[in-house]
C-alpha cells in the first residue's frame, strides 16, 4: 500500500526533526529521496543526497530542482517541511519578525509548489505541506506562527482545486501536527520555564503531555507516517485535505 519504488521525492528542512524522519521514512518505503536544508548537517551527520537549500530563495529552488531534473528527470513527491516557530506575545512581535515568519513558512511553500509543479509530470504527483494545529486554532504567543500556518492551510486547498481541475494529476494536502517532541517543538516551552511558570523543562513537558487525551507528546515518526500516507497512492483520491496528528490535543 505504501510502496514508493520508482518515486522521486524532495523533502525540505530535512537535516533534523520531523523532516529527517520524513526523508528516512519515504526512503525506507522505496523512494529516491533528495533531502535539503539551509544547514545540511547541524549535528555533523548529514544523510545522503543532502543539499543546501534556503527555501526563501528562488535561486536555491531553481538549483535544487535543477539538480533533481538532471539526475532523475522528474519529481513525484514534494514535502514542504522547512519552517520556524516564533513564540512571542502579539504586542511584542515586530513587523520584521512577522515578515520573517511569513517568508519562511508561507512564501517558501508558494515558491516550492510553483517551481516543482513543472517537474511533476508522471500524472500522480503529491505535494504535502506541513501546517500545524495552530493553523486551525488559537494558541498563546502564537499570533505570527498561527497566521503563517493558517495561510499554508488555505493555500494548500486553493492550489489543490486548481491542480485537480487542470488535469495535472498533482494532489496537494496538508499535515497539521500538534506539539512534537523535537528541539523546535520544545523551544516553545523555554519562555514559560524562564518566566518561572514551571520549575524546569521536564515539568513543562509533563504538563503539556497531560493535555493530550492520548497521554504523550507526538514524536517525529507519528508525523512521518501521515506524510507517507499522503505521499503514497493509498491517498490517491484525496486532495485539499488536512490530516491532524495531535493525539486528540485539539479536541479539548
């Protein structure tokens, strides 16, 4: 069901965290995976076929996709995973900070879809955009982040309709994780610990976990599984949909 043999995939922001697990998962199911990141080896252990890629740069997108075209001739799967989080009160967030979040989280997805679509010529392309539950609901100190992920959510739907009606065969869906236990996800707790709301990070993590009906944080594999489903032919009649991966967190 999740056989990706013969498929070529690009995963952005893949040097660590969710992106790295997604890349490994797609590769483990047979895809030829090109992984990219603005810092290809932050931990000194870059995986194979890792390309340096500033996702806000059209020139970098041209270079990465040009490399894929030269080596593979086409692209079947694009996972727009690269992104940042800003945890800051609305009144303290500057316009420049908002613009940076929108540039990395929204403009990069727009550019990526526009640049990649001409390479997705096999009649069954799949684009998976990483949004967030905070693109669907409010969160404290998440105004800029929510604005960006809400934009990704509706951009995905708009492009999905256009591509479906065009007969391109390209499906576009979004994944909406809740809090994930990664360095990026845990960074949101640091201000609360620094402000004395929790005695330490472990206490903060336990508090958040208690808010999940399923009783634990998400891990990167939980998100990678959802991306795998949307990337594969198992979801061939799904486009413009949003998969929530949050252990029931957003139900309460």
